C-alpha cells in the first residue's frame, strides 16, 4: 500500500526544493470542560499526519516543547 502525499506539499517541494530539516512545535494541552480528551486527540492526529508527510520525503525533523 503506497503512501499518499498532498499535491500542495509536492508542489512546494518541486518549487522550493526539499528542506534540510523540519521543526515541529508541540502544542500545549488545553483543558476542555472536565476532560482534556479533545485536546489530546487533535494534536496527536495532526502531528501524525505532518510527521508522515515529511517522512515520505525523507526530511529529518525535531520537536520543540511548548514554552521554549
């Protein structure tokens, strides 16, 4: 099963070249009501999608914790 890449991301790579390194800023978790479940799920899914996309291009990445 092949991976799917965003046409927009493909365009950016073609136009500007592959970056040497990617930086992801981690999000702070927010309390929503009495649970932070929504705040946990969305950043996790979004981060997984971003990491998958840059990994498909072989771009190394690092993360910055919140508040730095």
